[in-house]
C-alpha cells in the first residue's frame, strides 16, 4: 500500500468519526439509563450538547480533508478540492437528516413535531455541525498550499483546542455567545489551513 492509498483509507475512516462517536456514546448513555423502546430524550440531548463530540467530529473532518488534498498530485489538487467540497455538503445534509430522524425517534415519532424541533435547537450541535460543514466546503474551494499549511498549522491547532474552552467557560454564562465563539474559532482554524494558498510561497523557480 503506497502513501496515497494509506492517506485515502485513513481519511475515509476519519469521515465516519462524526457519526460513529456520537452513536457509541448514545448507546453508552442509553445502557446506563436502561434500554427502552424509544431513545430517551435526555440521551439525545446528552449527545447533541456534548462539546467534546463536536470538537472530535470537526477535527476528524478537517484532518480528513487536509490528508486527501495533501496526498493528491499538485496538478490534480484543484479538481480534488472541488470533489471534497461537494462531499462535505453531502455529509452536512446526511448529518442534518440523521439528526432530525433521531430527534423524532426520541420523541416517539409523535405527529406533533414541535418538541422534535425544540430538541433539535436545544441540542445545538445538530444545527451547528452541518452548518459548519457547509462553511468548510466553501472555505476549501481554493487550492491548499502545503507550505502555507505547515506555517499555519500551529495557529490552527491552538484555535481548535480553544473551542471546547470557549464552549465550557463562555457557554456557562451565555449559551449563544459560547456557541458563536466556538463556531468562529473553528472557521478561523479552517481559514488558516487554506487562505494562504493564494499567496506565493516566496520561492520562484530559477530561470
């Protein structure tokens, strides 16, 4: 297995993290509280309001995208980024649809969808995560320069590590501010991984 194939395999596995990690944690919470015919509402909210799961899923998506772009030949990198952008949008749609179905299931598939809608917004990350994926799909459209990526990586990591701190500390006082702050930090981290791609590397080929 060459490096490109290995990167693609790892990247594919990382894409499953935002879906499998919450599912495993939900099963754990469900088992602790006792299994029932319908998913308990507190289990749904316990998963969808968990900042660690949100950060884990976001990091997995970003890392997967960076790995796939960096493993592609430079001549085909722009084409690859466009495909990845479309894939992120499909993942966003799948994530939102899955969240809606799960919230409805947690409410016993009740024809009264008001509580289902309330749980979706109370869970907050059910809305924020798909929205973040859509934003990322537009942020990565420009080709990524690996040299710029290496220079910005440290700052991006710091920003991403600050996300759960903002959620926990600011969110305790104001949920909206905590959520908005974490979203801004995540977007900035993604920008740090792509915005310098339009800048010259500083080294021009000899003529």
